[in-house]
C-alpha cells in the first residue's frame, strides 16, 4: 500500500486549533437541526485519528484488521466515540457562550479521562518524561484516550477563554480557539462561513 505521502483528508472540517475541538467538529452543522455525521464507520474514526496524528499508520492498520475480525466491538467503540464527541461538543459550545456545561457531560468526560489515565504510559526520554497511550495490545478505543486527555487539558487551561463557536446562522456550529487579539473572531473560516455572511449582508444592503 502506498503510504509514503501523508495527505490530510479534506473531508474533515477545518482545523479549529485544538485536537479536542477538531474531534468535536467531526459533526458538520453541529448547531443546526440536522447535524451531519462525519464518522460513519469505525474506519472513519481510525482515518480521522491518523489524519490528526493521534494514531500512527501502523496502529491504525492494526485496528482496522482487528475491526474486520470483531465488527461488533468496533461498532461499539464508534458509538462510544460519538457519545464522547457529543459531550465534548456540548461542554465547549456552552463555554463559548459563557454558559455552564451540564454536569452529566463533565461526568462523561471524567469517566473517559479515567480510562485514559489507567492506560497511560510514562516513558523516559532525553529531556525527562513523556506520556503516551500506546497499548501493549490494540484497543478499539485507544484513540479516545489522548482525546479525552486533551479535552480535560483544554478545560483547565488559560486557552479556555479563547474557545469560540462559528456564528453562522445556518448552524455550522464549528468550535475553534480564537487567537485574534480582541477575541473578535466570528467564523470558523472566512472561506467557509464568513464570505457567505458578507455576501448576505451585501445582498440585504443592495436589495
Ligand atoms: Zn462556520
């Protein structure tokens, strides 16, 4: 198989600047009445995790082989991934509008993080120690460990105040870290939602 050239899958939404938010963005039109699922199979979940460097090529291939052998377990893992994603989405969407996240969503993240913490490896390297989540045997949900760790990390970090959500009125709902100086960013991206809003204002003005 040709693996020498790594390509970002353009099917995923834009880069929100944080892995937990990118995971939350694996539903398109998240704030609309008809959200669009981007993780439609376990292999979508594996591909996404590879594209965002949570799984390396080799671990991804191993998981896909295991998934072919145990499709029900893989399907259950996909369900759990989607549930975790929705909890993460609701937590940060609430925070982006200065609302308090629901306790059940925070509990969901806590339980997921507890599994991640149990699976962590602390390994010495040249500079000290690093954390990784490389299991001895492949685990269907192993990509969720770094994700829940990252989500909790964001929740506790000073970047939390920079979490924003696309203001698109069709319900784009994409989450991002707003690095603009006055926290004035409105859109996931100018190309995707910003231009449309601009065109709409232009249209209203000229009507
Ligand atoms: Zn948008």
